[in-house]
């Protein structure tokens, strides 16, 4: 699994917003500047986060973005699942049931399956609040 910039930036944006007061809205320009993400790329990321009900966006003079729910309820795995094509360490684990022609005889498949479980368990155990608090 290789996490893309989209996944990393989405997490950084959520951490930035979680460091603010609960009702404070932050403009896209400020998020972009603070996190050193191009405005266009930040716009695409926040649009995805709004679409998936992690952020609330409001246009206008007093507009901006804020978290929809507490940072303690947003799992890193949830964010990465939205932003990444796959979280699997190997391609054959992308399909369920496994479509690989060697799946029944593959001696390495159990290792990859276990690694996939370890990764999934870990990223779904961490919240945005954990990152903010330095508890990872």
C-alpha cells in the first residue's frame, strides 16, 4: 500500500481543522496556505470530504470549512478508504473473493492477507484526534 498525496493531504486538512474551535470555519485559501497544498488540489480534496460528510462547506464572506463530527470520531482508515484506489498491500487482495488464479495454491497469500489485516486494523484504530494529540 502506497498512500498518495491526496490521502496524506486529506488527513492534514482534517488535522488542521480539528485544531480549530468547533464552530470556526476556515477558508480554502487558508487551508491551502497553512498546509502548503496548491489551491486547486486542496479544492478537490475538500470537495471529496464534503461529499462524504466529513466536512461542512459554506460559501460567502463568512464561509469556509469545518468538521461535521468530532475529530475523535473520524478514523484515519475512513479517510484513506475515500482517497485511495486500494488499501491492499498486493493487487490480488483487491477483489473479494480473490480472483487470482493462484489463490488456492499460493503459499504467500496468507502472509499478504495477514499484513492486510494488520494495516486495516491499525489505520481504523487511529482517529484524527489521536494524530492531533500525538497519540500515534
